[in-house]
């Protein structure tokens, strides 16, 4: 009997230790939300025809999700041939963010993603973007080549849909 007690005690200690470690592995680390200084970004592009006007395109959606706000964007950017569309999400002030769409010269050595389809003097690129902002954000702006096309204030946690121009003009001329 004396030999059984140390084995039982050792088994209980090991069992509790494994259980404690296992519970952290199963539940994972606590969700602290996105890094406020560097919000995550998911981005995809598709080439579309300049004459194509997709109904119900051109929107931004934001909704509270746990310890962050999910923000998604869908838009068609019309730009000059030989350029490509890039996107970045950055913090402007401690509680203000910018979703910045830019047209930049296309690098012939890179993939064709973001280059769009050229029809005459027009090139169009469909952009789908997703990001996550901290719950305490005050506002975010959507800009195209530095020009603000939408400003959204954090008013509540309910999902909201905002319209963007369809298409978004990133040229010097009228579309």
C-alpha cells in the first residue's frame, strides 16, 4: 500500500499538469484583437471591363466581431493603362485609420494581379479587401490616390453598409 500512494500522487500531479497545459492548447491564446499599429490586410484583384457596371458593387461593410471590427471593401477602380492598383491599411492617429487605394506604375516583372483589363484608354480593376480594426477606433477613411471618397465613424457595433462610387475613378479625367 505504501508503494501505491506515491504512484497515485505522482499520477494526479502529472494529470493536473497535462490538463492545465492541454486546456491552453485547446483554447489557444486569448484574443486581444488586431495590432493597432499594423492592422491585418487581405486583398484580391480581378480584371474587369471598363464598361462593366456590376449592380450593387462599390461598398464598405463594418461590424464588431469579438475584440475587433471586421471591415470589408468591394469596388471597381478605373485607372490609366500601364498602372496597377495597390492597397494599404494604416493608422493615421491613435484612433483613426486609412484604407488607401493607389494606382502606381505597373512593374512588368510582377504578376498581372491588380493590373486590370484595358479597353481603349480605360483600365479597370475590381478590388476586394478585408481588414480588422481595434474596437476603440474612432473613424476610418477610404482614399483613392490620396483623395477621400468615404469617411466612417465608429457609432455602434451593429453591421453597417456604406456605398462607394461605382466605379471608383482613379484617373485625371471623368469616367
